[in-house]
């Protein structure tokens, strides 16, 4: 399974790694991003801090509780810039319809778009 295939799933488990090497898995909505995937999250979340310290991540399709439903794929994460974040806001609204659009409306009305971060994962 590739990251591109995981991008079509509804949820994916993003595992980021602490400084001591322990992995922390988080189930999230997953967005397609070319040959990789992207995740929409809050800027002050620990996963964003861990990605800034260590870009090595693993991604696997899962259910909304984080139960894995496929193989794990390794990748390299990066924080998206403002233009990419706006692009993924549109992708989120299209893929997740009503709940995704509600999230995008909250994002646009917040007057603080910097509170949202998009983590883009490319193949390792």
C-alpha cells in the first residue's frame, strides 16, 4: 500500500516520534496530496511539535478510533506553508462534506488562520 492509496481512506493513523524514539499514534482525517497525504490539525498540538523535531513518521489507514486497517507506510513530514494550507482547506471541504465544510468555515471566520497547521507527508 502507498501513501497515495491511504489518501483515499477516511481516517489514517499518523505516528510521530518523541525525542526518546517512542511513537505516538493519532487517528486523523486524511487528505490526498499528490504522491503523499496531508493532515489538518491545530498548530499547538504535540504532533506538530514532534514533526518539527523529527520529520520521520509512519502512516496507516485506520478507523476513527485508531484501529489499524492496513499496512503501515513510512514517510517524511513537513509543515505546509500558507498557500498550501488554503489549498487543503478546500480539499477538506470537498472530501468530508458537511463536517469538513464546518471546519473550513470555522478556520476562515477565526481571523487566526495561523492556529491551523497542515502536516504534509511525502514518501520516505
